[in-house]
């Protein structure tokens, strides 16, 4: 995969995490005992396993008057099973797997690593997703049926005071206000060439503290999520690539020229 | 470099209708203790919650043949759709299980019928018929349910017309 020429580029982006993921129809007949076989597929590069709570299915739908309807519902018996994290030895890369989700995360910590760039993460995501799909076909005669894809960039911008928001973001000019906390989010419905909505673009700026509570930062999270054009892997990867371009351009648009200079804007 | 974070506690949980915009796919934030407050649901969902629980818990062969329970994902997608389409003043629909794990959301009122087949997430076939005019329409839908919202508005209008002249 090659980086598009027109995308803004930074030598020291404040990226803390990149997540690429898909949601698919649950594998028929899959149960928790089959998880070990899935781990075997990735064990060599991801030897450490952790268990996490399941992610609930999410659907991005449009139309109708009730805008809060994409929030989660609970129907039927409580879901069973768990989400597994397969971590690389340095814990900077991880795969998240449950019977209807597959995600790849790269994160800057805990062992500080330079950003490997999107193309490297996306290639790994596509390759590993194909390995999983091949396993589903061999073990369950199940053709992966992807119904949603997402890409998320989490940036951490360390600051002395939250009143500096205007230095970093075009959206905020706090002036003399002594800000204790800042939470801004907006959601954009993304439409195709025919004007049909197919994705949502979540934009969120949040003031956060380090665990010991002494250091301050703004967390800028940009997430693009929706239904790819078809249910196969190439379409999901194309969706994620489209989302990445929108995220990088949005990052350029909502951050200031002064901030971009600090992050080493190259183009 | 801040390498591990906790979210700001500033007011988020106290703001009415505040809702997180994404599910916790990020690995950065440690799990936060948060009081789960049920968001206000529409009357339709309040009426149908028990019914949705029931049809996803049906035993195999529930129809006397080889009928499957309604799939969890289809029911969840239907719940999302029902909430999205809610219009005050229109009675709650009937929800009918299909023997193949699908479900149907139906209104039959004042000679006006709407049937929405939820085959699975993003797989919806909708049909409406006005028995008085003989007009019929069928739509295949995936993500955009704007047209269905229009049908529900028409159902409300039919209902109000009937009340006025009936």
C-alpha cells in the first residue's frame, strides 16, 4: 500500500494510537474453545494473551427522527464469551478478536516506539484479516461477512494548561479563560457520490490527565465508521483507507499552523 | 510523554444525555468505573423489549418444524431501527419471528400496512400497501432508513385523517 501524495505529512505527529477494525456476522458454531486455534494463527508475532469484556455489536444507520438510536441496546440473554487481546512482545502492537470482531491496534507506549506509519499497520491488518478469513473457511466453512469497518486515530497533545487550547486547535480560542476541563465532540454523516449516507465521522477533543494526575494533555480522537460497499476484505480495506485520508485531512483542518510546525509538517 | 492516561472526570457522567461516541476499541484508557444509566427509550422500545427478549430465546423447532430463534444480531439491528423510526402518536408495531432467524416489524392500521423484514444487520426489505388506493411499494434497504421514516409519517397522517372523518 502506498501513501497518497496529496496527504499532509508530519515528522513528529502526536499520535498515541491507531486502530483498524471490522465487525462481521458471528461465525456459526464458534465457541470459546475455538479461540486457541485463532491465537495459534498469530502466536508467533503476538505471544501474549489477555482477556477483555466483549464489545457489543454496533450499527451505523441513518434516517428517522431519533438521533440517539445508535446507542447500544440489550436484547435476549446476556452475550457469553470474551474479547481476546493478542499482544506483541513489546506490547506496542495488538490484535483484538471476538467471534464478530477483528481489530488491529498500534500504540506508541508502553515501550516508546516511532510511528510505523499507516501503510505498515494497514498491510499487517489486511494480511492478518485474510489469515483469519482463511481459517474461518477451513474450520467452519464460513465466508467472512463484514458488515462494518472502522479506523480511529488517537492523538495526545501534552500541554501546561488547558487554556492553551487555542494554540493547538482552530476550533477553540479560549483567550483569558482559565479552563479546568474541555470536552468537544461533533459527528459528521458522510455521504457517497449519490448523496447516500454510509459512514459517520466522530471527532472528539477531551482534556485528560496522566495517571498520577500531574500532567495534562488534550486527547484528539478521530474515528471513521460505517458499512463498506461489499462484505469482503478488499472493500473493508478500501473503506479504512478512505477513512484514514479523511482523518488526516481533518487533523490538518482543525489544528493550528503553529501546532503543525511543532509536529514537523513536511507537506 | 504521557504514556498512560485516565480520562478527565470533569462532569462527563453528570451531563444529561452525554454519551460516548465510540465503543472502547482503544487500548489506551484503563477501564473506568462508570455508573450505567439507562437512557430514556421510546415508548415503542419500552413496549417491545420483552417481546424481543422472547423471540431471541425461542427454542429450536419453536414453530413445530425446524424454526430457529431470531438471531441476536438481527434483533439488535431491529431494536436500533425501531428506536430510529419512533414517532409519537403511532402505536407500537407487532414484532413477528421468522422461522429462518429473521424477524418482521409490522403495522396494520386503517387499511394501511407496513411490513419490514429484518433479514440481518443492514439487510432489510420493506413493503407497504394502502388498501384503499391499492398503492403498493417495496424497498430494499441497508443503512439509510429515511424512506421508512416517511412511511411512518404517512401512517400517522392516515390515522389522523381517519380520526377526523371516521
